[in-house]
């Protein structure tokens, strides 16, 4: 173990940074001359708006204003079991308090409404029907109990839980028989095709072969509500969204979304995935962290402009353009325990980790990954090692490895 960890600590060429500032040629890729720019901020009202959400909304707002476009607020309230009373109103209230009000929203209305996903169920049903008719999707009759057993079995074998695609090869006769007793099955999307590569406006060229690591995802639940993957594709298409600016946690899922666009015959928007604000331990900000809610800052007397200034400069990549006074500002007044996620590619880290594993004779790559997961998180199960390293950042990764070596 010590040999592996010391190799990871060896100085070398750092992984490619993704959050670099765009050159003029790259910036020209963002919009076409005369094209209408429409962007959206699409939070879930399962909690009140916090700093991470405000930062995503701010970048959408700035992008829209720069290009004379439209900033849309859409509330993704399809998970009815987790809705928080008052959260929907709070999100729009806080955007207005911060001085970045949407042009179209549930409160303001607009030509592409309604702006609550729970009021757009017919659109999702139509899209799901179209996918089933073309063979791109199929009904799934697996019970929650069976799916839970699959999950437990995978975890018992220390594997990533995934659906086994049992229902994708049912014959028409079998489907008809099952529909007679279960007329409202879930709908799953076939991950058959090779995922297309795409050029993210922040992370550059990406390709994620989701079919090799995931089972066919549910796109429409048996209660008629869509999952995020179908809903965001359908809504972005019907709302004319030209650019999707969202958190980097959705970067891998973009492959599924591009496959859905292809299956539905719709042109996709451009994508820009924003590095996240994270806690000091590398974990994501949570809607359960009340001290990060905007209403707390408003009640404490924080000025909106001061808050926007702080989240703009935190992880923005603008360090070279700050004024001297701003670069020497009092960091003790910033939100405690908050820092930008590092801008490293998971693909680059995966390649480097595999190379390290290959240099260890008689050691399987999977065993190396299990070891690193324990070193970085203390857990046997969890997110991919490269994803954890991206979230933690190089300094925190180095410190955790060094701590194990010195123990």
C-alpha cells in the first residue's frame, strides 16, 4: 500500500485543468451570430436556495444578459415525496433579492410555460410514447422488491448497483400479458448505442460510455412522473433552451441526454458544466445545511452585491483579472468552510490511476481502487475514486494520503 500511495504523491505533470479561461476562438463557439440565447436555472424545490444554487443561477443570468438572451427559472418538482413547503416561493424570492430575477418563471409566466414540471406531465408522456413506438424504450414490470434485491446483491459482491435489463427483451405477447395485470409500468430507455462525444464549453471534449457501466435507466415512472433525464431533455427542447449551464455533477449524465435527443430526433443545446462549490471536506453543499441558505444571509444583513461578488470570485478562474485591492481582501469574511472544486478531468485521473496500477506487479486495478477509496473516504462503497479526487482537490488528496502514510 505504501508503495502505491508514495507513487501518487510523486511530483509530476499535473492533470489537465478544465476551468481555463476561453480564448477568442473558443469563445466564438459559445454562440452563433444572430442566434437566440435562452438559458435556464432549474432547481428542485426540495429545499431552499443555497449558495451553490445562487452561483449556478448567476452564471446563467450573466450569460443571458451578455448575449441579449432570456433567463428562465424552471422548477423541477417531479419528486413529489421530497417537496419542501415554501421552497418554490423561496427560490424565486431569493433570486429577486439577489438582483438576478428571471425573465420567465412560474411567478412571471412566459411563452414557454408552465414552468413547473408537475404541470407538464402530458409532454413527458408523449415523449415516452414516441420512444416506445420506435423501440428506443420499453415497459419495465420489475417490482420494487426485485430492484432492491438486485441492489443488495451488487453491494454484497462489492459491485456498483445496476439494472440487469431483464424487461428489454420481452416479446410483444409477454408485454401484452403483463400489461393486463400491470397497466402502468415504468418506461426504461435503451442504452444500446455508442454515446456521442460532445464539446463542453468548460470541460472540452468528453465521451462517457454509460451503457458499459449502467443498466437501462427509467425515464418515466409508473405514477406518470418523469425522471430527471427525460424531463430536462423534453423541457429544454420545448422551451427552446440554447445553452445548458449546470453543475459538473451532471457531466457524465450528458451522454444519456444526448442519446435521448438523438432518439427523439431533436437537436441538442450546447452544454457548459460549472465546477461546484464544495465544503471544506470536499463534499457537495446540501439543502440540509441551513447556514448556507440565502435567507439566512439576507436576515443577517448581508448585501446581495457582496454575496454575488464572493461566489463569483470563488472558483471562477478570474484571478488574473482581479484588482489588487480585491485580491488582497480579508478572506476571513468569506463563507466559512467553502471552497471551489478543483477543475480536473475524471478521464485524465482514471488514465493516470490505471497507469499506476499497471506499474504494480501482481496487483489488480480494482484492488487499487478499493484501497484508494478507503484512504480517501474511509468507506468501502462510494463514488468513483477519480470523482472523489476531483471533488477533494489535489491538496486535500495529498493530505489524506500523507496522513495514512504517517500513521
